[in-house]
């Protein structure tokens, strides 16, 4: 009887799986047929005349490159935001003669200052075509207001907040907690400013670390304040004074008095204004959203010569091994493989490497650096830096022919470190014992159940110093500077893009568009097709690989709420392997 029920259950399960797969495949075939029919048309897509306003709704986080959409499509959720697609949509809106303006509808929008700068440039270019931009939000975060300030008019909910507060950096220290748990961290590093290890060995910032944090957050804040003041045509003192006086909690009319906001309106009033500006006469505002606008790319002629854009985004890790707690983008040796393919592709005449990474594994960084250096021998390589391209992120960038960074990019952090725990105290608290039989003095090196010997510490410190010298030599060769000159601006110190330009670590300021232009110039080509490498995976393969992991991560985030980020950090520490070249902080949006 048990065997009967087992067979029956297996049959039912098989039938259910077959039904689900059949349903998905049918849906995919239907979508594929629709796409084939649509792509068969040679006409350039044009919006209906009534949709004369591009509604750019920005909320949530934004990556540089398009994220996997398998789960969002399956669950009918909003698509993840990507900088690449937002910029393309704004460019398409400028070229569509039916689009009269942009409705910048802002929620809690989270991205780095460098990403916002890229969008602001695109909006400024849009305005120069003679079209209007109007921004609205119930509450402006600092980042969303910095973006909104590029609009012709900025409106706020009559009961809303303008969260212009300034920039702060907080460091959490674990030493006290570790001492209570009986854990001691053995730290090995090179670089006076390499603060990544400080939370594990101290309860306060070192003077050098405090100096660099003060320098780069003040640099970014000055950049933001100046940008707002220039766009709003008001004094810099007015912008900084609003933040310093705590007026973000004052009556919103104060924001209007300071000319930071053009008026206090409800959404319906703003949409009536938009209808008037766009010449619409209907009862409701007709708009085209991001999903539609980004598809209206002008069908340019295809050229044999190609410029490839490769996205390197996330931590640099030995394995992409997605877990229940980690589904973020990461950089592995697969990037090195992709660079090798581009070197062999004779139609690709230049490569733009878009780097948005805090660094990570020094070993993987070296592998990628090697392939950048090899690729450079056969065709120009230009690096475009995003919000952060520091430590390992700079390591994989330094061999390029040219480096283009945003003014607010965080870069540099040329330094390395390693950490090894001593769990002797924890073992005592748990009444655990350990005994080792070995063939030589270093056979159990790294054993956390005993203190490190002086000889072991000397060996590891020497190894870390050798890694740092290698890092210096890579930067020295790539930048055409002496090792001493690199060391003077290295030592683990973080620089903004503007500061890095002065220090000789980058060549010019700008976005990925400028990097593409520069790559084409270096290759001596003027007519080319722009491609993204690698090509996106097949939808069905991506669906099978990603949907379960994304669902589980979503559940964990919902359960842990704000504590999820701390939990994720602990998981990252568990998976950290070997010597690290990583920025000391997780960079949070404005």
C-alpha cells in the first residue's frame, strides 16, 4: 500500500510539473511569436499623438546595466531600473516629435550621486531641445531632489518634506562584541587609509580614516550643493543654509521661500498643469512610461565595426554562488573570459569597460587586470566609472588606455588587507577543546582554534605587502606614473572623481557616453554599431536559474526589514576568501 501511494504521489507531481512547464513554454512561444511579428516591421515606432508627455517614474534602487527580469515579468511586477535604459529613454523622448516634455515623478529613489549626475546631464540635454521638464514628489529625498533640481519647475506636496540634510558617514564597530564572544581578529594590511579592518580591531576611527571620509563626503556635498544652486539659479549659501538650519522639517512653504521649490501642489493640480503645457484637452493626462519609451530607439544603420560596452558591476568574488541571502550582481572570472572573446572578435574595434564595484578578491582582480592588459594590446580599452570603482574596482581599471569618471565617483583605495580570526576565547566559553598533530610548524597555519605564532604573522604580513607592491606596479604601468607617485596617492585612500583627476588616477570627467566617444576616437572609427557584451541570456534559461533565488531573497528581506543589510554583511564576511582589495564601506545613496 505504501508503494502504491508513493507511485500515485509521484505521478501527480509529475503531472503538475508537466502542466507548469507546458504553460510556461506556451506563454514563451506566444511572446516569441509576438516579438517576431513586431520585429518584422521595418517602420520606426512612433507614439500616438495623444501621449505627448513622457512620465519618468523613478523609485527604488537602480543598477548600471539592465537587471534580470524573469521574476518581475512572471509576477507582473514593475521592471527593475537600470541607468542604461533610463538614459536611452530620455534620449528617445528627445527625438520623438510627439513628446512635448517629461513628467519627472519621483518616489524614494536610491542610487549613487554619480548615477544621478548622468541622468541630470541627459535631462539638461533634453531641455536644450526646447522641451519642458516638470518634477513632482510627495517627499523628496536628498538624491531625488538633486535630480529634480535639473527640471524647469519643481513641485512638492503641500504637506511634504524636502529632505535636504547634508551627507553623513557612519561606521559600525564590532570589537567590543567580538571580545565578549571571545573572538580576536588578526589583521594584516598595507595602507594608512585602509579602514576596512578598523571595525574589527578598534572602537573609533583612526585619524587617517577620519581625514579621508571627511574629504570625500565634503567633496560630494559641495558638488551636489553647487549643482542645485546652478540649476535653480540661487546662491550656494541658500542651499547649504537650508540643510544646516534644519529647514527640512519646517513648513514646506520655507522651501518655496528659499526658491528650492516652485510651488506646493497636489498631484492632480500638477497633472492639470502638465496637460496645459503639453496642449492636451482631455480629462486625464495621457503619458508614455519608461517601458514604452525605452523601446522607441531609432533604428540606426548597422555597421561592421563595433564598439562593445562590458558591464562590471558588484563585488569581485571567486564565485558567483548565489545564496539564500545574496542575489546581488557580482564580478567573477567570467568577466576575464568575456574580455578574451572580445579580443578575438575582429569586428569589435574598441571596448568600454563600465566599472561599478567596491572591489573584493585580489586574486580575481589580478585575473581580470591581466585580460584588460592583453585586450589593450589589440584594441583601445576605455574605462567608465560609475558610483564606485575603488580598490579591486580600480585594480581592474588601471590598465585601460583611458579612464573616465564621474565627479562624484568614489575611486582609488589602492591597498590590500587580510583578516584571520582567533577563536580561542570562544572555544573556552563553549568548553571546546582541540588538538593538532602535524608534520611541520606551518602545517596548520590559519587554524582558528589557537593563537597565531609570530612567525606566521610575519609570513602573512610579508605576503600582504607583496600584494600591495604588485598593486602599485599594475597602477604604475597603466597610468604611466612611478610606483612612488602611485604610493603617494595610494595607501588605501579613497578619492572622489574630481580629486582623482587631480591626483592622476583618472583622465577626465564624464559618463559612459563620453567613454564610448573616446573609445571610438582612439580606434579611429566614426561609423560603428554599439553592442553590449555579453549578450543577455535566453529568457527561459534565466527564468529557471533566477526565479527561485529571487523569491527566497524577497522573503528574507520582508522578514528582516532594515536589519537585512546587516545580516547580508555577515554572510559576505563568511564567504570572503583570501587577500582582499576592497573599499572599506558600503556606499549608500544620497
